[in-house]
């Protein structure tokens, strides 16, 4: 029973990370560009 709960939690975490990457990709890229621009100054 414990391994089943662990498996479900792992699947939920992976799904959340993939969804977050898909949803926030533009924001992450924008933040990276801003950070690079600030480092060059």
C-alpha cells in the first residue's frame, strides 16, 4: 500500500513539473533574457 501512495505522489509531481514547464515556458525564457541583459551591464 505504501509503494502505491509513493507511486501516485511521484506521478503527480512529474505531471506538475511537465505542466508547469509547458505553462510557464514563456515566462522562464523572458526571465532568462532579462537576467542575461542585466549581467552584461
